[in-house]
């Protein structure tokens, strides 16, 4: 790790990435650092304890998340100022990427305390590398919940030469995708779920196709969404009545066919059901 303290007798704050799923996705340097620090500051002590136990590392843990950040900050700075070395970790991935810690880093530097960041796992980088999207990108953290901020974000997403990457909860994924389709159009997307874990999944296609996919199979786990500013190129669709007949002949129920037709043609549902009833007599 390179010494207990700097020339002024102060400790060092280490920013240590941890696995986003698979426990083997951790660097040798990260393990060495966690083994040698005096304290590990983490979001959820129970979660971090599982990682440390897996590698037979025994260290004191201190909860440091958004709800305890204000009251923990002073204590951590004092320990660093007195020569202790502290590792800051998140529940998974690289700390400070949509996780608390910026205030601690700023305060440490203002006190002349060294801050050392280690490279390592990051969910949005992992997702982006397998998305197939070849363009510039911007990472925005979690998609805004309030409509005003969400519309502001949509305006930034309209650049056709740039992809937008964000995190989303499984409970909000469908509503966010529907909001994007309504205000941005049927753009390309890649949705990465449960990265590096047993049930890892990548979905690529249009936003409409993603909505159909995750409406049929409720999404679970941690989700990264990548949105391209470019609309999906499609072949001209056949007449809606022709497509309705094809779906019914393929064995689709009227309910499933109605959903697919609504996603494809953006026509009122009562009109679509009228067409389907006409096809079935």
C-alpha cells in the first residue's frame, strides 16, 4: 500500500472499487489495500462484510452512506488527520459514481490528506462496452424522478451522435422507458441487468421492443440503461389490419396482439381491438 502516513503524519484516504456482482472481479491491489487500512468506510456494513469474509480480511467497518454522511464526516477526517488510513467503498463498483463520498474527498484534500483512487469495476462502463453503441456518451447517474428535471434530461439526450447512460430501479424501468418514448421517440437502447451475476442479461433494440420485453417479464436486480439519440431504422410496416391477421394466425392471443400493435403503430387501443374483433368475427 505504500506506507502508513504521509510526510506530515497524516493518513491516506483510499477510494477502493469493489465487485458489482461476481466476487472475483476485484484487483489484487484492492485486496492488498483493504488488508492494510485501519478502517473501511462503506454504505452497508453487512454487504461489505460478506466481501471481506470471502477474502478472509478482518477490518473495522463504519457505515458511510447518504443518510449518515454529515455526522460521519468529521470523525473520519479526524482519524485521517491523526495518521489512520481509511478505505472508502460502495456496495458495488467504483465509489462516488452515484454514491456518497465527494464531501469526504473534498474535505480530506482541504486538510492536506492524500486521496488515492484505485481503478476497478464500474457498472455503466461494463454495460457500455457490451452495448454495441459506437459513439460518444454521457453518464447521468440515476434518471430524474421529477418531471421538470426529466424533461430537461430529455432535451440533452436529443444529440444523435451521443449516447446517454443512466441507472434505473426495476420498479421504475417501464415508466422511464415510456416517458423516453413519448418525448424522444422510438430510439435505440441497450438495457443491462444484473451485470456479472448468475442472471446477467443484455437487451438491445428499440425502446418499444424493450417495453414489450420487460412488460412480459418483470425486471429484477440492478439495471443500467443506455439510450442512443438515433431512432431505430425500420422497414415500412404493413397495413395494421394485415399485421393483425398475421399475429392472430401465428397463435397470438388478442390481448398480446393488441399490445404489440399498439407499440408498433401507436394507434388507440379501442381502434386496435376493433380491428382484431373484425379478424376473429
